[in-house]
């Protein structure tokens, strides 16, 4: 069902390091308030996750292309391994505004601005129902863990929150601060 959306709305991203023949794009530059343009890149990790290519194999070309349009670039690194996320941030430090990790649904307490001016956090957390197992009703998840049998997962509904970060940056793209947020829905 998402294929049509990926083909029609350039703001909806899929990992840039998936096969190039797949629908959609892994990066986009959008107009933001205040007359600024912001580039966003989505990558999927290759440690403990199956990816067509290493994120390191594709990110430099994408960032170089985007920097011709804007110095404000955010990289979403959807990965399992913390080491892969921080390594990518170190690799891109000073060339992108932020590298933010996603995947585990649990916010980490390691937000910082690296020496070159790139904001970093290992995981933004989760926006959605927190009275759950990473957004899913707990009963089917527990049943699956206890029995080993497949279970149909259903979204939970309790304690909805919005988690993420607020990043401040100079017009030239250098991050000046990063702060975690955790807001009740």
C-alpha cells in the first residue's frame, strides 16, 4: 500500500541505501519556514539488519549533492547498532547539521553537538502509545515470546507521547544545540 505514496509524495522517504530500482527516494530537500531549505536523508544500517548497500557507500554522494542546494541537512540513521550510528555521525561531522538515530523506539541520553558542528543522538525515541511494547498491544507480543507462534500485532492506545529532539542551527548548517523532548499527547 505504501508503494503508491512513495511514488507520488517526495517527502515520504525510504532508505537511500536500498535498491535503486525500488519506489521512492532516500532523500529530499524541502522548503521550511523562514525561507530556509532543509535536506533530509534516510539510511538503514547494515549491522544486524539487511541492507542492499552499506550506508557509508552511498551517503557521501547524497550529502555532496544536497549541499549544493542547502547547508541544513538532517540524516536519519535507522539502525540497530549504536556503533554504526555514531560512526556515521563522526564520518559526517561538519558536513551535515544532524545525525539522528532511529529504530529501537527508546530515547537515548547521549545527545550532543560534535566538534565539527553536527548534532547527534543515538535514538530519538518513539511517538505513539507508550503503554505498550514499542507501540503494540502487549498481549500478542507476550504470547509470541512465550509460545514462539506468530501473532497479529495491533497498535496500542494508552499514554500517547511525542518524543524526539529540538536542534538549533546556524543558517550555514552548523548545529548549536540539541535537546530531547518527551511530550504527552
